[in-house]
C-alpha cells in the first residue's frame, strides 16, 4: 500500500530569498508605510499591466476600498456571483448596499453573462451601482460581455481576481489581456493570503488605470487623510486633514518586502500549477464519475484551485482525509449563508446552477511544491475510494 502523505489543499512556499527580504526590512529604518510599499505597488502594477496599484491589509479590505472608491452606498445594489467567498459581496454590505446575484455558467463556474443580462432587466428594487465578477479558481470571466452589459447599465466594474493573479485571456482582436490590467473594468482586486499565488502573510491590492480612483484609494486606506498644503504653502507641513471617512487598511513594509520577493517567482509558480493541473487531467481522465474543471477557449487559467465535482462528496472528503489528502470545498453559495437568508430573503433554489455545482464540489490539493507523484497519489486514492462498495451512497445528514 502506498504510504499516506500530508497534502493540504494549498500551501505557501517561503524560501531563503523571502526570509532575507523580510530580515532586510526588519533591519531598515521603516517597518510600515515606507519605501517597500511603493516598490511592491509599482512592481505589481507593472506585472499585470495597470497604471496604478494600491496595497491593503487583506483582499477583503481591498474589496471594501474598491466599493467605496466606486461610490457604492445605501440604496444601491452590487451584483456578483453566488459561487465565491463571502467577502466578494460582504464588501457591498459594509457600504450599506444590497447584494444581488446572477447565476454561474455550469462549465466555467464563473458569472454567466446571460444571467447578468436577465438580472439587469428584472431587478426587483434598488439602483444597481456595481458588478463584481469573480475569476473563480483562477479562470478569467467573460469580461468583454460582462463589461458591455455593465457599461450599458452605468455600473462600475470591480474584478475580484483574488484567485487569478497571473491569469490572462484573449480578447476578440486576438490580444492577450492580463487579469488586473483593468482593460474592461474600473478596478481589480487581488489577495495575498498564504494559499494564494503569492503571499505577504495577509494582504491585498487594487489595480486601476484611473488616477482619481487611485488617489482616493490611497486616502481611504489611511483613514481618509490627505495632506493639505495648497493654501498653507510650507507654513504648516505637518498638517493633515480628513476629507472623508476612511480606514486603517495599510500594509506594512515587512509584508511588502515578502510580497515583492514572492512576486518575482509568480510566472514559474503559475506554470507549475498549470503543469500539475494538466497531470490531474490525465490521471483522472478515466474516472467517469469525476467532472474535471473545464477551461474556456482563449483563457489562460492561473489555477488557484483544481476543483472536481464528484458523487458522495462528504464520504469521499472523509476518506481522502484519512489518507492525508486535505481537500476543501469552495464554496457554500453566498446566498445560502444564514446572514443572507435572514436579511435578504434568499433561499435554496434561487441559483440552481451554483447550488448544483456546490453539491459535488471538491478542491484537490494544488500548490507549486507538490510533486508529480503527489498528484498520482491523490488520483489513486480517489479512484480507490470511488470503487469502495461500502462507501455511503448518500451524503450524511447534517
């Protein structure tokens, strides 16, 4: 019998260069709000092809800042996918807006443009203010279609690319667009949580091509404070004034030192994720019970997750964990969380495609330090578990 491994679904990779970068920051004159913040922002903007980047304390904080910069507020509606982490729409709640959802495409698992078009024509109440398409698992959304619909409705577009750093897609002209270059949006949000493509421990960022949005994001990140010297000249260089209510969502120099070091390895890590995903595809090809992740034409996924859909998910989850394979489920559809049910009246059956996907979703381990043999091991254990005659036929009752 193959010896059991210990494989989490995701894991950071910290090497000696990362450690050295953090140590250098610790020994410098700046621990926070120093030169490494702008260095990381400049490098990130250049990497994705945007004019500006603003880092924040987390991906969630970045989403909140983006909603504020998009003037999301009370009486408004923010539209997103039900297949995402709750932060994608909690950010609208923070601003006093109401969430709305458009169902997913059953193959890409991203927001379906046709469902968005239907929703925009049938919103029951509230003024739509923004749409937040989510590049789920690293696969880019249909941004040309989404952008066209959103612009026609006068909506701000905030891409949730917390899964998709390093991803790209080819537009109708044949040109490759990097997720984060904001070619079809106002802003794009990234996350640097340890299971993401790169990490700063915790952290996030917003990219944009709009100078006014950029300057506002910087103020909002720092309590809404702006230095006021226009009328005072140099007489009171210490003077700061709050122009609007902001938050303390800053990212430290220590974290930016780590993020900057990690960013240099992004391309290699994305290629490794794609190679592992291709191996999974080959290893699982003969398992008719397993639906492998589909890839849309003209998309280059950065594969934050490798999500399969399986029967008897709960039983398989526990069997795999017994063999050291720590799978995860991404995600309970947002509208089914108790908060969303109780506050907004959502219920099971509202978004059938997202709910059908969730019933069988299982994220298999995927991170750059995995070996090819690790993938083979996961496939073997999954195959054995599916073949077990005593595996429960029904999901255990919760």
